[in-house]
């Protein structure tokens, strides 16, 4: 957490300058401590070679590694090699030491640059794979509700007075339900697109977790009034830094999955627990649990594709859970799932807000 704050306070150039200076200062201190054990100064070059490796590894490009090489050679010659406090360029091995440090800095910087490039490429590849899975899931999921809406409206328009008012109401109710589902799908897509945007920033604020849970339950009850919801709050109120709107979407998605994919789910229990570092929200249902064959895949990016390959036309729940995992990961938390005796339990874990005003006296 402290390192994240340091990154926010200082621009990239200043951060790398401070890192370089800090590593070199540590190297000087280590040489000063070792000087009492070995006055010849033979240790100094090895210490500064290690410092050059560290500088080249944690900084970008070649500049800071080369600067560290010059500083290391100068410090070794001027400070830790006899005669102390004076330059002596006739010392045996002096040019070799400089060349070694320079070569080490260049090689390490090149490897670091290559590694970072590979990491960026891998991240972009993972995003593309996720987008492809998302598009496949969308084409599968949207087809069924659109077919239902088209069929219902066509029946009403083409049959006219031949359709009884009761049947018309039934068809219009189906259209309403499918339209609501499509709206929820669009909300999920917007959320996951936001999470996959590398430039997107979460609007995180300290929030009382019970209030966020209560807001999600209130919205869920409007859609599923027949499902009984029970909330077990913690002994003391819990505060976590989060984007409340997105976290409500996570809880709503999990509860909707319990209803849509459970076996006659009638009850959902939300249990809030906390310790000094974490806040956990367990969402347990009585819907019979998740098929053990897919339990270990249900939170994977490839789950949407796995569901699409099945022959049934049930709505996919991979998108909702993909949204949940993306949002929770962006908050620095985690999500897990397991089967219980009566159903399934999804557990969302978030870092607890550690500000002093939220701690008990």
C-alpha cells in the first residue's frame, strides 16, 4: 500500500531517480560496514556490481544503469580503495571493473526491457482472448431473448383480436422479462468493458459494506420478490474502499446466477465477516449447488466458451461471473466458489479500509 502511494505521489522519472539513489546509498552503507572487516576494499566492486544489477532491473531503459555504473566505479576508486579520498587510475583492474559494470548494466537493462515488452504483449493477448470469449458468449446469450421477443410481438401483431387479452398479457409479460434481462446484459457488458480498459480508473471511496449489500439486495428484490433474502451483518460495521456501483453489480450478478441457474432457489443468505485486513461477503443459496464438473472452471475466462459449446439453450452465466471477477480483481480482492450441503456459496473478499477514523478505540 505504501509503495502504491509512492507511485501516485511521484512521476515516473522522479520515482526511478529516487530508486537509483536509494540503491546506491544502500550500497555505500554496505561498503562502509564491510570496510571494518576488509580494509583492502576488494568487496566494494562486488557490492556495486550488485547495485548496478538492481538499478538496471527496476528502472526503464539504459540511462539509470549506466549512471549507476559510473557512480559505482567512482565510489570504489575514490572512497573504498587506498589511497582513500583520492582518485588513483593506475590501480590494477580499474578499467576492467568499469567495463564489467557497464556491460552488466546494459545486459540487465536489455533483459528488463525485453521482459516488460513480453509482459505487455501477454496482457494484450489475454485481453483479446477475453474479448473473443465475450463476443462468443454474447452471440449465444442474446439470441434466445431476442427470439422470444420477436415471436411474442409477431403473435400479437399478426393475430390481432384472435388472441385473448390473457394471452396478450402473458406474451407482453415475457417481452418485459426478456427486455429486462437484455438491459442487465448491457450493464454487465459496460462494466466488463470498463474493467478491461487499461486507462480506466475506479471511483473508489470508503464505503460501509453493509450499506452496499443492502442497496444490492433492495434492487434484487424488485426483480425477484419471491426469493427470501437473509443478511447476517458483522458485529462491528466494516468499511472498505470500493466503487459502490460496481460492487452492487457484483452482488446482484451472483444472486441472479443463484436464481437463474439454481434448482428452485428460494432462499439466499448473505454473511458478512471481517478481520484486521479483509472484509468477506459470503452469498449462499439453496439451489442445489454447481455441477462439480464445471465448479473449477466457473470463474475462468474460458468458461463462457465452455458453456457455448453445450447443446442446451440456457442463458449463459459466464458473462456475469467474468464481470464479477474483473471488478473484484480491480479492487485488489478475490472471489471463490464452493458447494455446500444445500447449494452454492460465492465468497467475495475485499481489503478492509485501514484509516484510523474507522478503527475502534
